[in-house]
C-alpha cells in the first residue's frame, strides 16, 4: 500500500512536470541568476508566509483588544484620565510623561494616587452608622459568593456519578441538566427574583408566606435589618448584633449562590461525566477483585484519575468567581452589601460615581483585580505542585 | 457466673460455618437473634448484604438503579421547574397597573390568568410587541421595537460568530498543519491572553470604542468578534491535530495552495468542531448582557434584547408578567437551538472538557 501511494505521488509530480514544461524552463532560467545569493527554499518560504497570513486576524484581534488594552490600562492607571477627555487616548498616552506627576483637576494627585484610593477609600453609611472600607466590603462579597464553588462541585460530582452508572437515558439527563447553562442569565435572574419574592413560590413551598408579606430573601431596604435587629436583641451591648446591617445582604447573597450553583451545575456535570468515562476500567476491576467496596474504589481509584478535571474546574471557577458582576447587580441593584468587586470598576471607571467617570481609577481597580486573580491562580498551582510531591 | 456459662455454651456454635449460603436458617437465628435475622432479610430485599443474608447482585443493581432514577428525576425537577415557572408566569395577568404580588399563587399555574381577565392568552406577549418595547415609551430608546431587539440580537450573534469562527479556524489550521518558524511561541503568546480578566481591560476598551464612535452604532459588539477568539481556535486546533497531516501534504503535491486546502479540505473536515464552537459562541453572544450594558448607551437603538429587558424591568416595576414573557422569548430560541444540536454540543463539550 505504501509503495502504491508513493508511486502515485511520484506519478503526480512527473505528470505535472510534463504538463508545464514552460514553467520548468522559466524556473531554470531564474535559478542561475539567484545562485549567488543564499538559496531560498520556496516551500519553506510559502509555509512561513501562509502560516502568518492565516493567523493574522487572530493575532491582530488579540493584540489590539487584549494586550494593547491591557498595556493601556496599566499606563492609564498612573494618570488622571476621564472618559470624556478631549485628548484622544493614544495621544494622551504618548504624552503621558506630562500627565503623571502634575494633575489637571486638583494638582494634588501623584502617580500612585488611584492605587492609594483603591485600597483606602472609605464610605460612611448613615443607616448602619459605620464607616467601611469599600474595597474590603466588595471583596468580601466576591469571596462570599465563592461558597457556591465547593457546593456546586460536590453536587455535580454526585449527579455525574449517578449519570455514569449503567442506566438507560443517562444522556437525556445530561441534556436536561445542561439547560440552565444555555439560558440567558438575565432571564434566569428575573425569574429567580420573582420566585424568591415575599409571596413568591419559594416562600409558598417553604410555608414562609404570610398575610402581610413573608420572608424577605431579597431586599435592599432597611426593613430586613430592622427585623433581624429585633430578633437578635435590640438591647444587646454588642454593636454588631444591635445593628445588624450585615443581615441585609446575607439572604440576597444566599439566593445568588443558589442561582449560580443551579445555573452552573450542568457544565460541571458534563466535565465530570467526561472525566469519569476516562477512568481506567481495568484498575477499577482489579480493585473490585481485591475486595474493595464501591466507596473505596471511588476515593482510591476514581478520584485520583479525576484530579486533573477537578483542578481545572477549581481554577476556572475561582477565576470566574472573582469577576462576578451581573448577578448581584441585576438581583437587587448596586449595593455595598451584595455587589462584587467588578461593580467598583463599572461605577468609578465608566458610570462616574465620583462625579466624573475616572477611567484611570477604573483601570487601577482593574489592575488590582488582575493581580489578585493572577496571584490566586499561582497559589492554586503552587498547592497543586505541593500535592503531587 | 451465669454469663460465663452462657458464653461457653454459645462458643461451640461459633465453629459452624455461618456464611449465609451454607448455614441453615435455624443455625443463623440461633447464633444471631431473630430480630437481626429479620433486619437482614429486609436489607437483603433492598440489595444490601449482611451477616445473615447475602443479597443477590441482580437485586442490588435493581435497587441502586431505582435510587439513581429517583435522585436524577428529583434533580431534573429542580433544573426544569424554573423554566416551567417562567412559561406559566408569562400567562399570568397583572394588568397595566397590577399589584406587585401578582405571582402570589403561582406554583404550577397562575391563579389569575390572562384569559380570565378578558384578554387573549398571549396578552403579555402582545403587549411586548405593541407597546412594551416601543421606542419612546417604557424608557426605550427612540426608534426601538421588539423586532429591532431581535434584529440586533441576530446581528450581534450571527455576524461576529460566523466570521469569528472562520478566522479562528484559519488560525487553528495555521497552528496545527503549517510548519512555520515560531508558531508555538505565537500560539502561547495568544493563549496567554485568556489569563487577562475581562473586567480589567473593560474601561480601556470602553474608552477605545467611545473614541472610535463604535458605541452608538453597535460596532462595539460586532468588530471585536470578527477577529476570532483564542479559545475557539484552541479547540479547533485540538480537533485538527486528530486529522492526518497526509491530507494536507497530498493536496499540496497535487498543486493546491494553502487557501484552497483550507477551504476545500480543512473547513469541511473540521465542520463538527467548527459547528459546535460556533453554536456555543452563538449562544454566548445571544445572551450577552454585559457587552451591551457596558458598551452600548441606553439611548441608542442598538441595545440588544437582554439589555432592553433590563430597561423594561427597571421602568415597569409593577406589571412584571410581560418581563417574564420577554424572558421566555429570550430563552426560547437558544433552547430550541440547543435541543436541535444537543448531541453535537454535548459531544464537543465532553471532548474538549470545557464548560462553555
């Protein structure tokens, strides 16, 4: 067979040479003139040209919209640029040296001003009667939502193991569980928001709906805190208990965690089902013959094989979890008790909550976020490498 | 003393082989207790072996299968119920000035349906078409309508996805099948871009699009997608590695240029991967709320359907049944698409081991 193939290839080459004698002649004429120079392999040149040509759009897109944007964000974070600035962005960055130290607005800002602002900006809340560090609270919210990651992983592992059993219709379940993943998140959020209303279906099912309302899962008003304040004791000497402003956010966060777990379950299940189908069946059987029970096989054989999948899932979930934005904002609007860190970028960088949309402040927040995500990812890889030793 | 005697009496019995198969019922009851024997019988019925009974493997499997189905069906109920609620809620009647607790009794079906209030069954949907999304009212931008929302969504999700998947596929072809200097370095340089979190570069992108005037004519959501995405290219590249390189070489020897090889061989052969990635990107773009919310100003008729839903829900806080109807209309096309291509999509997800 191989001989035949090479033969036919050789024939093809020969026939082509016969078909185009003129081209060969031209090529031969051209060759002696170029001989003094370094000979160029035409095929390799073609490969290199076409190779670059084919991935040029992707390279341009990535460099332009990601790397250039990143570098510009980094540079901008040391300046004082606003979104509506009359100086175009590129021109501003090329003359950046002028803008770093001296400032157009107040004259009091130095290069690290926005970074100091990010870490030290405090806000006075009149209702809760506290002054809080804004970045700290938003980071706390972001991390709080990550409770959903282990919950989702355990649940999806459980369902994936169920689906991997030798039963009929396992594929149908896989599709049905994946439905929430393809649904528009804004539709899901609005549906959940009404389902978790005081008189909504969840309170009906749990028996928490009453004549004059019901349990407030989602509420940005002061009522929840007041209800909880009376519950926890108004006479308490502990400020934290007497004025439980923090209660306002807890249940909204809980609803958002439930929703995120519900929405993300299907994707993780598919990941795990794919992983489970790749587990070595022979090892499993050997363990079974050696007298291991199902539980032991799962922990000693299946889990080590699944480890790369689980690790990948944790890394991507943490990266995604750090960037949570739309869910809390759509569920109850911007609030210091529920919003994630990214909403600070939106509020100060684009929306202009400080009076003007300070693009520089937004990029400073973004740079801090990028560093945090990078460090977290590195930390996980470090844990992973330690685990392997 | 008595206890000692008893133990001495029992001890000889211990030497009898008590494994469930070989010992008689009397022997087992005598050694253990009738109660334990009964418990063992019940356990064996449910497929669990104990010291008194050995359950048959068939029974064990049957019981486990039933348990699996019960668990999976319960999970399916939780996964599907909100969708059912959405559909049922879109037929609830809240009127133009309805009360906020209009979904009061809605567990399975709304207590106050549209037809019971003298309007048609699809009243909420009609309201969306006639006045809900109408430009100028409900906070909608001028010149807006429901069809405009659908058209915008289609433009945003077809143009960048079709072009982007082809550019991604061409890059994947270049990385997988053409030998050029530095291709691995370039590939990892591009792959490293997925490490950059989107929100970090959000503000610069906003300023860039703003100064190029892409925000008010929808280009901000179209042009970046045309250049392809590195993840799509990555997955298609993985797929192309599975194809024999000899196809490309044979075609080259036959005199086909790389462009012809790409159009004539690679695109048709990699179609399953391209289709799957394209469908997933389509769904992502159709549901892209963040892009429109951040990049497109609310006064522009280029806002997409999810963004328009957000505007409508903020203005129309009392009468929320039409918003649920809009949710259904937003979810339905994607669900239909997913149902039609679920084998391809799930297969691709299983193969690539990605979540999106």
